[in-house]
């Protein structure tokens, strides 16, 4: 994008522009042999077709800036939502694993403190309520003693 001085900038800075014009008027005698007393710019109005074109350019620039801002906000929202989804999935996985880790620790403690016989008794007692809930039980004779 090329940058320049806008009509609005010129309008806002009319006093500075008039001051510059007065300085230029004072130097005309040496250059042109004519002495100008003053110059005053009161309005800066481009022709209607130029004004419409400038308005269209400004509108387009504003729309582009708004579109960029919206795209950035959408991207930030997607990143935030993705990070939250990862956090939720991680929490769910940890919630599923925690009871299994606790059970593994308990079974390890039972085996270490009471031996294999104690562990087998615990497992047998843990199965009893499950048998009541099951509609069908298949036993493997080689494993059960």
C-alpha cells in the first residue's frame, strides 16, 4: 500500500498549511519580482469524482483492516478452543487412568504384604459381586484352581 497525505490530513492541518503558504509568499519577491501580502486556504475540496474515489479507497482500507481483525480474532478463538479441547481430553484420560493406577497399587501392596495366596483370595472375593451382575460366566479351567 502506498502511503501519502490524505485529504483529511490536509483539512486537519490547514493552519500549518496556511503558515507555509505565508512563508512562501514572503519569498516570492526575490524569485518573481511580485510581492504577495497573504495567501489563505479556507477549504480543500476535491472534485466529486475524486472525492468518491477517495471515499471508496478509505472504505476498502477500513474493510480490509476489519477483515484482518476478524480473522485474527477467529484464529485466536480457534487456538483457545483447541487448547481447551486438549486440556479436556487430557483430564478425561487422567480420570480414566487414575482408578486403574490406584487398583494396581492396591493389588501390588496386597501381593507384597500377603503373598500370592492373599492376592488370589482378594481377586476371588472381588469377583463375587461381578458374578451376580453377569448374565453369563465363562470359566477357563486351566487358570482357575
